[in-house]
């Protein structure tokens, strides 16, 4: 599974604090790793997606 961060991102950092293995803040907005989510981070990545206050995280 892969995630992308769309243009709705406000750079709040919630995803990065929830799942730093997948999400980082760069230039004021979140970015997701380009590859598949590591198996040990799948649950945290899903939590980050669900917790995003502006629904900026999408499954790819």
C-alpha cells in the first residue's frame, strides 16, 4: 500500500507525529514516502490518514 498527500495539506504535522516512517514535513507541507508502506507501519499510517484534519492523505 502507498499513500500520497494532496494539495489540501496544511502542514500541521499530525501525520508525521503519528507515523514518521511514512510521513515527513517538507517545505511546510507533508509528503509521504514514495515506496510501499513498511508492514510494521501500516497501522500507524492508516491512523495518520484517518486523523488528518483536512483529509489530505489518500491511498494510492
